[in-house]
C-alpha cells in the first residue's frame, strides 16, 4: 500500500487486523483480504520494528535512533517520541515488543558500532526505563516477549556460520537462559515470534 520495504508486522487476532510497518510509514489492513483499513501514517523516521498495545490503542515504532515512537492506533497521530537514555552509549533501536501481561515494552539494539547494551525495558504506562541488558557489540535485530512464560527472545543479525540464531532471556532480570547459535536456528534472524498458546 505504500512505496517502502516491509519492516515488521503485528497481528490483532480479536479484530482481524494486521498492523504493518513500511519504511517510515505504517498501515492497518484486513488480515484476511489485505484491504487497507486505515493509514498510511508516518513515523518520525525509518523503522525496523513495531508492536501494538491494543488495550491503550497505541502503536510503537523503533526508528533506529536511541528510542521509539508512540502513535495513536486509530488516528495515526504521533503522540510522543521516547528518546532513550543519554548515558546508554551507541544504540540503534531495531526490535520492539510489548508485553501486556506485565505492561512492559522491550526494545533491542543492532547496527550500532561500539554498543554496550542489547535490550532496554520500559514501563508501558509512562515509559520509565526499568532495565538494561549490558552487552558489548549487540546484534539483536528482532525481539519477542512472552510475559506469562517469562521469556524474551532475540534474533541475532550476524550471518557468520553457527554464530547467528537466537538467544532467550528471563524477563525478570534479563539473565540468559539459552543461546541457540547453530545454523539450524536461523541465519541473520530479522524476525522472531512466540506462539504463546502452544509453547
């Protein structure tokens, strides 16, 4: 529907809607027909990841800067841009994942030379920064969260053989549960998702 590359999608199962980010824009489509329901709407810059808070009617977009955009899911109005901390070092937001169970927003870092952090966790109600994962040279291209299971999954951007795949962290303290780097777990993993009903 817009002349930009597809970046990320989020599915609203209850309403049968697909939220899709294209470059610096996002649209809402009928998930069955692909028909445009509303949009396109603009982010403040080109995004790599997006997610929605359906209860509050918000869309989050990771604009490759230090933080993320927050927009009204119905009108498309840009409500605010969260800049991220000034002391966080090199950072380019890529993945964005909202956890409605604990009302937390997770963002991941990749493509930032000299980076020292991989994940930042914000409170959904006021965007206060609550947690940071210290990690040099982060390559977390994508991120997904399951609040009930207490896990965060990130996809690694590198295409080095047996060095990409995914990593799984605990939501409560961001400690590593398992690193699945073998080639069979994915190569240059630009997208991850969690099946919360069958995991």
